[in-house]
C-alpha cells in the first residue's frame, strides 16, 4: 500500500503576506533561494524565516534584552499550546510547527543563542563558537530539513553542518562590524591578550595581521563544513535541491570574497552582487544534476543535541514531480556524469 501523500502546506493570505514582506525586507540572499523552492515549501520556508527574523529583531532592538527574551519564551509557549498567538508571524509559525511536527527543543535552542548574544558571551575555542553557531544557525537548517520532509540521521547532520558553515562565514565577514558593536566572535584562543578586547584594540590602531589569520582559519573550517554539508542535497526532495544548493554556494562565495580581500573584514565588508548570485544559481542547477551520495558521517558534536531527537523514519516526499520521474532524471544525470568521466579517461590514455 502506498504511503499517503502529506497535505501541502498553506497559510491564510494575510499571514502569507506578512511572511513574504519579512523575507523581502530582511534577506535578499534567502529571498533569491526561496524563489527556487516548490510553492508549498516556499510558503513554509518564509513562515520559518519570518518568525526567526522577528525574534532576532526583538532581542537586537530591545532596551532590556532579558525582558524581551522572557517575552519571546512566553510567545513560544503559546505557539506550542492550543492558544492562538497574537503576532502574525507567531500564528504562521504555529501552523508550521503543527504541520511538520517541529520539536520545541529547536526554537528553544535558537532563543538560547539569542540569549548568549544579549549577554555578550565570548567563545574561548572553535568548539565553543560552534556551540553558538549550532543554536543560531543549525537550528534553522534542521527545521528547514523537517519542512522538506526529511528526518533521517545523515540528512539532518548535513543540514546542521550547513548552518555551522554559514554562521562561521557570517562571523568572518563581520569581524569589523561586530567590533563596532562591542561584539567579538573569533575564538579567543586564536587571539593575543590585547586582541581579546577587540573593539578597544582596533580603536587604538592595533595591527590586524593576527586577526586576519584568525579569519582565515574560520573560513578554512567553514569550507570543510560546506564540502560535507552539500552532499546532503542528494537526500532532499528533488524540487528543493537547487534552492538549497544555491543558498550554500551564495554564502560560500561570501567567504571567497573575504579571502580575495586578504581576509580583511575590518576595513572592508564582503558581499556578492546580483550578477554573481544569478551565476551561482546556474551553477547550482549543474551541481544538483551531478549530486553524489550523502556523506553519512555523524553530526558535529556541537549539533548532535539538535539532530538526534528529530530522527525518525517517514516516507520521502517529492515536490512537483512523480517519484519515479525524479529518480529517472537522477539516473540520467548520473549516466551522463559517468560518460564524461570515461571520455576524459580515454583522452588521457590516448
């Protein structure tokens, strides 16, 4: 007997408009990537983004961050209850939570990351920093994977890796901007004693060579994570793969731009142009057609607490294409890849 196809996710029109406005105002990169998702997944992704964006802004703009954190925790309790939330983004998120069975420990971890920011927490080691990145970024990656209908161990682990990689890229890009806001995210073990108070150190005109090396080390770790994370695309529904690959490539390109700036994120801020993003979307189409098997390595220790409670067996869902048709396209792409490899070998042996 065939598994019953889940009902497509949808929001009332007024809530959908709220979510669309949130992503349009908040992130051009995620807006670009979301356009490539199947309609119901796009709707769900924007509902997730709207809640996360609103929560982040609530803490960042707060006169009393602790009061705002308490308010946010109370709002989350309402979302996971039978009550109707007040905020439009909370209403959309509540529908999302119920539809996709999103465990509460995921948004709870996200809020914990916001609390660490509000407290001005700093991180001694790379592993400590990954703990922060797991909360503010991997949580979103894992929730997106649940939205796409996947709950197996390897796919969730790779989604968490992608969140780590993106957040490390953000930190590498924003070293100078964060310092202006009295924030330091680079691992303190990588910095000298004077550099631990980075805002004051830079204000006094301190040398930045060691800070550039720390930024480079951060991007090296991000690159390792990107390579492993992007193998997880193979396990996503066929219609979602180009969007997620595009998001990963666009963020990875930010790190490449930081490298071209000789890892100077203090006097310069890396970005990717619209033309570059469009090129990367095209590259994502090619890479998606050549997707190889998912890396089954266990989750990074920093993200294990996020992924393991989510793992359970459930039928795989394919958006916009019959499962047999999607599999046929994958086989055609794999056959073409092997044909090219054989042709290249023949040329080398001639």
